[in-house]
C-alpha cells in the first residue's frame, strides 16, 4: 500500500521519523544496506557496529592511524548497550594501539536522548589504561559545545596532565585538513550540515588582496604525481622516494622495534617533501631517523592520486575473502597482471622489502599481519577516498595474503 507509513530511527541523527512506504524503500533501506556493517549478524558486536559510531580512516598527515567516533550516530540511550559500546571501542582500538594513532570525535548530534551518563564516561576513561593512552598522540573534538568543555573541566581531577595536553578543539571541518584529509573520512551528513550552518552565520571578511595566481607545477615534483608521470624512476620503474627510503630502511631499520608504527614530526616530513619536489638530494643516512623515512614512504604512497593497486582492482580486493585459499595465489597473480607496469614494479619492490621486515619480526615486532594493518589503507582505497571498517578489514586481509604468498605471486 503506497500510502502506508512507517516509523524508523534515522541512522545519522537518531531522530524518529515517519515516512511513506515508497519513499522509505527508495531512500532509507537502500542506504542502510549500502552501509552494512563489516561484521556478520552473529558477531557479538554486530548490534553496536551497525550504527557505525566508530570508524577507522587510514593514516593522518603525521603517519598515524585515525579512529573516528560520531556522536550523531548514537541511538537513544535506552536503545544502546553502553557497556558493549565501550567493549567494541576497545576491541577496535586493540588492532591499532601498538601504533601511534589519532582520535577524532564529532560532537555534533549528542543530545539529551543519546547522551551517556557521567558515571559511564568516568568509568570509560578509567577503563582505558596505559595500553590505550600511551600511543594516542591527539584527541580532536570537532564542533565542541559548552557542555563538552564544562565536562572536561569537571573531569580534570581524573584526567592526567599528559593526556590533557593531547586534547584539541576543532571549530570547523576545514581546520581538520591540517591533521587529515577530510575526503578520506566518512563524515556524517548531520556534521557537514552543522558545519555549513555555523560557517554561513559568520560575517564575511572583506577581500584585502586579490587571490594569488595558481602555482606552476614543480618540474621535479615527486609527491602527489600520477605513477605514469613519476619523475626520475630508475631502470626498473621504481620512483626515487621509494628507492631512497627502502634503501635506507634495509640498512638501518630492519631491527627497529615498531618500524612503521611511529609517527614523525610534521615539519620534518613537509621539509623532506619540499626537498624532493624541488629536486634536492635527500640523504636519509645523514638524517639517521628510521621513523622519519618510514613515514615518508607511507606518505608517498598515500598521496598518490590513485592507489598503487589502482581503483580498477578495488572491488576485487574488497571481495577477495570469498576466494578459496587453494586458489588465492593464482587469483592475486592474475589480478596484479592487470596493473600498469610501473605499478606492478613498485608493488613488487615494496612487497619484497616488507617480506624482509617481516622476516625479523621477532625483533621489530612487525609480522605480516601487522604490516598489512599499516600498509593496507596506503595501498588501496575507494575512488571516493573515504575509508570505513567495512573496507579496511578486507583490504588488510588481501595485503596479508599477498605477503604470505609473495613467492607464489611474484614468480620469475
């Protein structure tokens, strides 16, 4: 009956809405199916994960993993098991807390209906022991209100001074660009709408000077350049940045504990990028900083306009878990044969190096699984660039399998 109405809870806003059957089917149900959780329905965390309150979004500009929490996706308090929410957050963080990571909290949408109790917030902070707090490098609270600022003042006696220094307020989404590329985040529509609303309320500032002319592309640019336009690749097609970083890391980094897990000073990273883009020689042996070289390598891969594994292979990679284990190596080999030659050469070069890293995992603590978690989001992402747990898990699984079976994939 086209006139029949339904009551449902909006996944982003938590608001109760009434909608006719035809409209509901065309909009909300299809959207919900497209946003299906990465967990199966029999998983104990399924009921929490399906709200997409917690997401993982690749690396930030410092080379740190990004965890995103969206308040507007929390359903009313009586519909959410807050104990399970806390356990799910810890379960998600457990995969990343051995690495430096950043936490981004979208505060927009926290209301009296979905706001957790103060006692739960206090217990949650206390339950996150040193394991979780040690490697969190920054907590960014986006669109803070007087409530959240007052809450942090009330909690000041139990919040350590060191952790308190990691808390940053972000008033507008554009300010996040200094931390992470917003296009890789799945930002709820309600957050975007609120950001546009508060920006529209600002008084326009007078234009003092004309906009600067567009910059001419640097002739030696290395970062953010399509693979087919790489500058100064060697005879095998390996770009200069990859050769330099991998060459240094092979000599100095294979026994460094947590290699690829630590972040680097953003000023140093930008200076190194500028040197490469200006055609200057970069000597990592003189800099003698393993973590800086590791971050530069990840940054180079992450800033490619198209991932090393290409957009064409995205669907195959995300659905790779459906391939039988007995045919996985041959399936990957077939997939990689479709890559442009420069992509294939660089991927092979990188994987062979990562295999060397993994061979010394007893010392550096980076086995194939850990390396896959680090490099998965830097080797593959969707064309819209947004990363979600639903995609990251399968991508990491594909990279781990590639590392496990590299000798059968890259046959002579």
